[in-house]
C-alpha cells in the first residue's frame, strides 16, 4: 500500500484534506442531527477517529506496515506511518480548534492537544519515530471509546444503570493498565534506546506526564464514586437489616398473639367441656334419684296393698267389726 508522502507539499496537502474531512463530518452532523448539541456531534467524530486510528495503528504495529515500537524506535517513517500520523494530526488540529471555541476553560485538555499536535508535527518534520508515536496513539485510543460511551450514557440519563457503572469500571482499569503500566514500560524502552532524538524524548515525556495527571484525576473520581457506592450499600444494608428485624419482631408478636388466642380458646373449650360433663353428671344423678324414688314408691304401694289385704282379711273374720260394735 503506497502513499506519495515524501515531500513537505505532499504532507501538507494530505493534512489539509484530512482536516477538511474531519471538519466536514462534524458540520454534516450539525446539519443532519440538529436535535443534539455541538458536543454530542463532536464526540461522534471522536469515536469515528478512534476506530479508524486503532485500525491503522494496528496495521502499523502488527501488520508489517511499520516498525515494532518497543524494540525498534527512532526508525525512518514508512509511507503508511506518515499517512497515519497525518490522519491523527489533522484530527487533533480540528478538535483543538473546536475546544478553543466551545470549551475555552478546559486547560488540561487544551494542553494535551497542544502537546499532541507538537509531537506529531515533529514526527512528520524529521520523518522519524513514527512507530513509537503511533504506538502511543494506539494505547491512548483503546480507552477512548469507553470514555465517549460514558459521556453518551450520562447525557442520555443512564448514569444509574448497571452498564454505565460497568463502563466506568472498565475505563478506569484499562486506562491504568494501558497508560500507566504498559505505558511506563513503553516509555522506559523508548528512553533507554539510543536512536530516538532528544526532541522526541521530550515530547514522549510530556505525554507520559499528562497521562499520569489524567490517571490521578480518574483515580480521585473513582475513589469518590466507589466510596459513595460503598456508603450507599452499607446504608441500604443497614436499612434492610432493620426492616428484617422489624419484620421478625412483628412476626414474633403475631405468633405470641395467635398463641394467646389459641390458649384462650382451648381454655374456653376445656371449661365448656367441664360444664357439659357436670351437667351430664347432674342429669345422671337426677335420673338415678328418679329411678330410686320410683322404686321406693313402688315398695310403698306394695306395702299399702299388703296392709289393705290384711285389713280385708280381718274384716272377713269379724275381728274389726266386733270391736266397732262393742
């Protein structure tokens, strides 16, 4: 894949064309997407740039279109590396102008853009160290989509969703690994190698310091965010425990109340059973007494009948009659 980027005219021409393309994409989004603000459309351009740059830088580092930046820095740029540098520089020029117009008080972001424009310009001027510059851009752009997704989710009101928090977590972890861990090793390899020029070393050091400043800001943000999440979790846990305890107390009171009602009901049933048994015993007693009275009365009747028969026998014999006559 050959590009005619051997002279200054070629590089400036392709730089102007690419800057116009980035600006044209933004203006087209502003015209066709008027329901969103300028920053929304600018970040869409940023996502497009990140995807293209990751693809081109991967081809430079892993596809054989450039040198391996860890072991072979300071080499003369290939045509593909020069095109990738022009693409990246054109984007940073466009984005720097946009930040000056729309976000003039973002000093750290402006400083980052100035350093990037300076280092990329030096790489094109001296036609060297394209491999390490593109490698740096590759590591930086790997975390950029997560940063843009975070902004889009936040602007859409999704900052309370689980995927928003997951994106934040992945961004913090990847930023630390790529820019601080791998970035530190990458800068060490570049620093101890004798080939890169001093101006590239100075630019690389500036980018390395800026990465650490961003990491400190991200770490401070992550500390406050996850401390708040932990505090809210502990508060919610305490509320849940209190609710569980209150429910347990209410259940215990309900159980005790039900037990008291059951005990009272059982006592009433036993009392009623006792009364019923007493009434049954009284009925039995009355019945037995009635039977006894009937037996006594029958005996009395029998005695009276016997006496009457005896009197009748006496009358028939004349004993009683004679006594009346005398």
